[in-house]
C-alpha cells in the first residue's frame, strides 16, 4: 500500500512540475532558463523570403544564447545574417530594446528581421515574466 502511495505521489509531483515548465505558448522553461519562441510573437516580422523566428534563452536577466528556427531564407545569406545574433549574447534584457545592432551588408533583410525578432521576443518576455 505504501509503495502505491509513493508511486502516485511521485507521479503527481512530476505532472505538477511539467505544468510549471510552460508559462504560455511563447515562453517555456528549461530548468531556470526561460526560452522565448518568437514564431507567434514575430509572425509578421519577415526577412527576404518570410518569417525568421528565433528561440531566445534567458537566464538571470541576460541572454544566454539564440537559436534560429525553420525559415525560408536563402541558406548562404541567412548564415551571414546570423552573425548579428552574437551581438545579443550576454546582453541585459532590460537594455536590449535600445541596443544598436547594424544589419549585415548583403543579408540586410534577413539580419534586420533577426534583430527585430530578438527585440520583440525580449520585450514580450519583459512584459510577461
């Protein structure tokens, strides 16, 4: 009987823990790191060939990393455009909206869209956290 009780208690705790890992459809958590997905937040932010969503990893008020998500950009140009993301790593999330980041020449539309996605995602996180 005791074994069943502990099994049920553990299952309930796991279910509760899983329910607390997702804040909403745009913000989830991996441990203590918030992950902001801009697929919906930045759906109207387009590069040269369409939306350029990203995942922004935030911990202790700073951006830890940024991953690009599926998009329709030309791979060679998009690879160049992704260089702008490195300029946000380590940035304080309270200062991201005013951070000046130049677009990459030759991949201007894509890099500007990535910059806008990062800023929109961080702004959303700051409002919702």
